[in-house]
C-alpha cells in the first residue's frame, strides 16, 4: 500500500505570493482577448490604453517596492518611469495623460516582459519575510491593480464603442439574464448618531479613515438600483429636455454634450439598444441603468420625487448587510444584471449626493503614496457599492469611489433615497 508524500506547510510567504500572482494574473486574463491594436488605442483623454494599465501597475511595484527594498533589483527600462507614472508628482516627471495613446512603443510584448521581470523580483521580495510596512505597500499595490482592472474594462468598452464596427470584447455566454427586477422597496433607518469609516483589521484606503460620528435624520434607502425601464419612463417624460429637473452645470452638460440617454444607449426606431462588452444588444428594462453621470442621477431623483442618498446614509445601511449579496466581476457576464431581490452591493456603482472630501481628522499616507487619494478631494462625488467590473473581495461597506459629476464611462448607476 503506497502513501502520499506529506504536503508542505503553507507559509505566510506562500499565501502572499499566491495572492500576488492571482491579482497580477487576472490583469493579464482581462487583456488576453485584446489585440495589440486594441491595447494601444486611447479614445478620449480620460481613457488609458490597456497596455498602459498593464505597465503602470507594474511601475507601481517597481517604484514603491522593488527599487527601495530589493538591493539587487535593476529597473527594466530607464524611461519607463517617465512613461508610466500616472500622477505622482513627488516621484518625477511623467508623460502627459492625453498622449498615452500616441505611444506605439513599447509594444504589448515588451510590456509583458516588463511585467514578468517585475513579478520575478516581487516573488523574491515576498520570500524574504518582508516587514509590516512592506507588506502593507504590497497590499496597497494589489488593491491599486484591482482598481486598474476595473478601469481597463471601462476604458476598453469606450474604445470598442466608438468603433463603427462595434466589436465585442468577449463573445456572449448563454443565459446571462438573472430574472425580473422586483418592485421598488425601501429600507428604513431611524437616523441618529452613527459611526462611519473603516476601523479594525483588514485593508482599507486612507480616504476611508478615520472612523467618526455623523448625525442622520430618519430616512429610507431604495432596496434596489434604478432600472433601465425606470429610465425609459424618464426619457419618455422628456427628462432630457426639461431644465427644471437639472442642476445648472448638469443642464450645461446636456446642452453641450447633447445627451439624450445614458452612454452606450441608441435608438434604432424599433426600440432601445445598448452597447455592452459582449457587443450591442436590445435593452433589458429590468437591469440596473448604467453609465449615467451624477448630473443625470440627480435629475432623475428630482423627477421621481426622491433624492440621492448621502454617503453616510448609504454606509449606515450597508454596514448591516452582507457583501456576498452583490454581483461583481464575472468574465461570463461583464454587465449589470436584473436584481434577484433586495441588494446593496454590486452591478453598478451608486452615486451619492456627497462631495468627495476628507473625513474629520484625515491624514494621507506618508510619502509619495500619500498622493494616491487626498489630492483629488475636490470637484468629485462619492460612489458606493462596487459594480459588475469590480474584482470580488475588493470593495466593502466603507469603500469610497469617486468621479467628477459629468463622468459617464464608469459603470455608474443610481439608488434613490427619501426623507421620513
């Protein structure tokens, strides 16, 4: 009778290396369906080419971990620091963001070699029992890469949508539909003094801290996002042509951008169609509306006789609900799906009425990584909840996403609130 050899114990270093390889591998899996030409296009200044995302996330590990911590490390290319720095002014000069799509070189294959070069060195660093500070920076880098995975998907969606051929990122899988959206219900909250913000174990970004007390008046939060069917009713009631529903800046955007519907919607005379990462298809009235700006969300809330929630209201309700009720990144779907029941997380990011500002007592992280969040705390609005392009396990009740109020290319939707 033979016996199997004993399995070696899994060490903390093995776990760290496994997580590192898993996150880095997902980025490559997301890029795999794309041609080198796809990965080079920049369809507007806010969009970055896929190969840039792949290189920039590698630059993050090279700049903040490998060069300071691994004495034998040699950078892959002396000019990549200039090409792939995003906005870290204290690190050095950088290539202008609107010109990223002008870079035919380095090519996709060279970016792949860059990633493999850095990955081999990162595994060496992780095997050397890194300090708590280094471990935290690794986790920051992985969460940063997960954010870029989502950006990669929303950016390539824009790239493909402006192509007259409307090519699909991936071929559709059968039966992606989840069912019929339930009637809109409301989750009531008594208000009072509540605490929001991250505390305790587990990773968080610095903008989620410190935990602090806020006062809430009694309110109710919708138990599902606004659907495409709801939005069609808004359009049919002339919602995009009624200035009384809109903030002044929002109405200016409607006029200058000629908005008539959410981004990626089109009307062929026989009904609404929506462009998705699996190509164009008829609009599903039960799925959450997606790719709407803060301006559109606020106008819809006004039209419906409700309002948008504050981020504190959203978090006060979300803190009592499980994350696994939401639906996040699924490579077979890549699109919001009709709610199977009450849900707070996933499918679409939800605009709040809260400006993206520091919490009382906020202090950015020390060093150059302190530029990661704090410098953007102006002219942005907070979104909550994660979406169909968010990596599973990446978000939480305290997570604060943020975009300018006119942004429509993210996977952004709407959840209503009302006073009690």
